[in-house]
């Protein structure tokens, strides 16, 4: 039986108790900057939240000398940066991150414990946003059979709509369905995502009966074909990308049918889905978001509206090439330009100082193990499926029970309790047998029964992060912690999901309405974003919130 008594003991993220660092003075700014940051109304006309999928905190500065004046540099000069923002749960995975940013909650409470997880009730792995009761709107595929129903709490968007009898408009936009649906919340006016099989932006019958005319017109323009008609080449001469490794590396992933991993990348002949794994996916997403803002007349009424945008392409490129690649550098240089364009658009459409903007990430990413080995740094790979097969074979030989491990996901194993009971075996003995063998693997630094989480020797913040990630009804039976630098993957590319800083340290910058320039190095949790928004908007926190208001931002 899983342990059920520890959740209330450690739901809040452990933060430093030292006094908050005073906001530092930014570079001089003119009267226009001051006007943009002054409160011109009791509440902002619009909140725009941008989650950059897989953005490590250091990307704010690593390419800083190459950024233009209107994108990331404008954010850091005019905005307030929470420099030491950390994810306060594990696993550090996309669905969890998007949910936590907009709920102020943790997987232990909101129930989104991964992109997928094993469901003993269904006898299969389930997807975080799956919903068999709804249908796709905008294409004939199954891409739209999605909704937020698996999320057990409200979002900041839900609370905003509740605060004024649902007058506020809330819309979510992302290439990934989970990046649009979970941030938008249960009561959103709409959420839209990209169907790579058809090249169309779609939604589901959870939100609407048919795709709006403006979205249909956007799809008719065939933006994927337009963006991919020419090869992806570097924005600047490739020789200037000195902050990255050589363009051709054996540990980087190749596009389909590609002979190598270097520029130029010809994506036109792959499929419409290829735009997701290029920087142009971010450009397309922001263009669609602008159309949604205009169609729903956001930022024009007497109440605050909320546009939640997730930029998914950074994650696809990052997984394939890694954080030290020319591809990821070029992706962020292009994203910098996209953000500059977005800010100019919002200034003109909504008004300087009239919108509140924040940017963050759902998680970071580990270095590619091959890159680590090349530079004599610790790291390696782990194949979870191969481990399951090997452990099941060993357990069958010793105990006579086949398939004692039912599934592995999110660095957890689910046991087949029925098979073990029917075989008349002691489950605790089998667990310890499996754990002993797991600990022999170089990739595994810790393995233990989840029910023993509170009695297993673990340092902080690891214990609290594991507590916050454990959901009694959905999590597995055995937890593993990978050795620093190791990933669950193969010889090319990289991934994320662990408690270590490379996966958990994320950017958080605020700009616009009510925001004074500056920064703090105080430790802040991802779950502090939503209660800060609630304080700024003078509305109730979401139902599962465990975060704290970032007072430096609200002053």
C-alpha cells in the first residue's frame, strides 16, 4: 500500500531564510520606460504569460551579447527578474511544469504527475490531457480528443473568470496540446494546439462545436509550408556561433532522411509536423496567438483578459540537438527577434503599460551525455525499458512470478500487485530484490519504495521535491533517482525530468503593468508565480495553490 500520510508535511518548497536581496538598479531608462511600468489603471487590461518549453535559466545570459534591444534585453532592462527561480517538485516534465505555473500547485495535489503515467484502473498508460468524451475540432484526426479534466484543481485563469462572473476572456495557445490546455484551465474560452498530421491548428468539443472562421483562415494560409519552403539556415554566419560546439556532432540527432546533423536543414520534404522541431514553430505560434487575441477582442474590455502561450519548438530542438548546439543557439536568437516583434505588437494593440507580461519555462534540460564525455565531465545514459525487461526476467527466475513490474514512467516503477498476490509471494521481499539490483546500476544513485519516502535518507531539497511530486492515487511503487549527469535516453540528444539544477533552474521575468525594473537572487519556487499574479490582479488564488507571493514583484 502506498504511503498516504506525508503529503501535508512537506507541500511547500524549502526556501532560503535569508533576507531578500533588494532590487538592483537597472540601466538608465527613459520616460517611455517609466510610463510603461506605471500603473495606469487598477488592473491590467491583459495578462500575457509565455512558457518557453525547455528554457534553461542561463539562456537569458549565455547569448546575451547576441540578443537585440527589443527582446530579452528589453525584458531584463525594463522588467523584474527572479534570478533564482527553481522548480519545487519532481519530475521536471512538460505537463507538470505548465500545470504548476498556472495553478501554484504541485503534482501531489493537482494530479498531473507527468506527460503520461500508468493507470492501474485502466490497465494502461494514460496521457495527461486525454479525454475520450470529446472530439477533434478542426481536423479529422484524433489530435483534439483532449481536455483539462485530468487536472484536479483550478488555474489562475479559472479564478480570474470566477472573480467577475466569467466576463474575462482566457485563451491558451501552443503547438503541444498540453501546453495550451493545462495553462488555460477548465473554464477557458478556448485552447488551440497544432495537429502535425494535418498542418492545422485545432481544438476540441470541450471548448467549441466548430473551429472559428479566423482560425480556419489561418489554416488556409498553410504557414508550415511557407516556413519550411526554404531550408533552415543560421541567422548569422555559422562561424560566429562560437558559444556552441561544432555544427556536426555524432551525439546530435538527425532529421528524417538527413545525412548529417549540420546546417542547412531541409525540412520541406518531411511533413507539416517538422515545423514543430524548428524555430519557425515559435514564430507560427505567436502569429496564431495574435490572431486569437484580436478575434476574442482581448485587452479591450472593462476586465482583465488572459492569454497563455507556450512555445514548444525550443523543446523539440533541444531534445534533438542539446543545449550546446548551434541549432539551439540559433533558435534562441530567432526567439529573441520573435519576442521583440510581440512586444511591439502588444504596445500598439493593447498599449504600453496596459498589459502585464511574464516569461518562464516548464523545465530546463541536461547536457547531452556524449558532450559530457567529450569534455571529461560526468554523465551517461539509462534505458528504463531495458531495465524493466532485465528485472522482470530476474524476478521470474527467483520468485516464479512473471511481469512483476507492470510499467515504468517518470522515474517510477508500478508493480503488478495482483500477479504477486496470486503467486503467493511477499511483495516487500520482491521490492527489496528489485531495489538491490537497481542500485548496482551506475545510472541509479537512489532507489526505494515510495511508501518509505519519509524514512529514507535524502537531502533537501530532494525530499521535498519528491513529496510534492507524489500523488497517492496516481504515482508508482518504486522511485529511482538517476546519478547527476545521467539521462533516460539513447546515444543522441538529451532530456530532462530530474531534481538537479540543470533541469530545475528556470527563468522568470516580469514586465509591464505595475512592474518596477530590478531583480532578486532570493530562492523562489515555480509555484510562486500564480499567487503573485493573484495578488497583482486582486483575485483569489487557485484551489490547490501552495505557493507564496513574490513580494518584490508586487511592491
